[in-house]
C-alpha cells in the first residue's frame, strides 16, 4: 500500500461487549498488565465491571472500558503495520469517544493520562444521565434528511451517513417528533443521556474544568474532530481540552468527515475498536477498501498475513 492515503477510524460508545480483551489477556502478558494498571488507576476491577451487565452500558464505565481495549488494539496495529504507517499518508478520525482513541494513536497523551481523561469524560457525562427522562433515536431513511426539519427541542446528535442520523432530547419531545415526522425507521438506542447536544452543557463545563490540567502533545497526524471538522494539527495544544469540551455538546459530523477523506484521495480505511461499525457507513464502491481491526480473529489474520 505504498504511496497511498489511508484513513484510520476509531469506534465509539455502543461498541462495548463483555468479551473485550479476554482472549488477548490470556495470551499476552503485557495485555494482562495493562488491565491490572487500569484497575489501579480507575479504582475498580476492570474485567469484573466489564462482565457486569448492569455496569458495562453505563457511560461512566463503558467509555474507559472501550478505551482500554482499543488502546491495546492500537498498540498491536502499530506493531503489525509500522511500515504501512511510515510509508503512507495517514489521517485519523474517531466517532465521539473514538476521538480520544485517535488522539492516543497520534501520541498526544500517554496511556495512563488518556485513560484518566476518558474516565473524566465518562463521569462528567454521567451527571446528565436519566433513562426515564432522556432518549436517543437512530433514524434510517432512503432520502437525505435536512437539519432544518428538527425543532429546537430535538437535537441532531450524529450525522453518520446520507441515510442515517441520530437525534436526542427529552423522551416526550422525541416521541412527539416521531409521531409527526414519518421520515424513516426510528430505532431507539440503549442510552440514558442526550449525548452531543446542548443538554450536555453542564457536563461539558465540568469536563473542561479538569481537562485543562492535562498536558497534551501536538498530534503527529492529521486528526479531524467531530466538532466543525477541525484538524488538531491546526490547534495549539492548549486548545485541545476546549475542543474536546465543545465536542461533548456538538453534532458528530461523521458523514462530512468521511466525504472529506474520500475527496482528498483516501480509498483505504481501517477501523480500530471493539466492533466493526464505522466501516458500514462507507460508500459501497469497488475503489473503497476496508479493513477491520476489532477482534482476536482480526488480529490473528493480520499477524499471519
């Protein structure tokens, strides 16, 4: 793959599952050490929490759990693809929490510091969590949805593709919008907070108050933020916490990010994270190549290849 553009995508919340890292931990001593270190940093047993169905989907736990497993995948990916990375033009983007994985890949913080800031994000966002009050819907449609159709009390959280968006807000407002707008198939998401909307303002402020103490290094790759498609390479490192704070309350502009990569000549996409999800949003054309790096099986296939 020499002299080509490669984009590496990083999965976000919702991709977590109880088996993350178990096989790797049983075969690689350094993986076990990372889980032990993570448990010390977080103050709870990471594997036991991951196996607890009452905790794994709570944002204060799922975000650190996803990060820990994905950080292991990132380090393995770099060991297998060191030559590919060094010989090609690399661009990065992560979906919501995945943006922190992209920042870890780009060596802006070491593992321990990034785990701490991810935990800070999860705890800050959990403050607005109330499954009886808030909700989110994915809307699947055959036609592109105009943002103008959404009232002030229904928020466009994610624009994932031309055929899928995610909305959030108070449950009563979402149900009212759904009844009045038959624009596609509505799929309720198993979340308890209105992520990526101004309803997360309190979380954003709380996060920033502590995140500004982290000492970032400049991203070594082009790294596109969910918020306004800002490239971290064009920011000062002092601005990184503010950008991450804004990301909590702003729409995830994923569709525009992918179109931007493709327009710049990218046709090779890797996904790193617990499940292959983001590759499914890519256009299905012959010139787009996709490579998941998400599971023990994927890792074995790449190692043998």
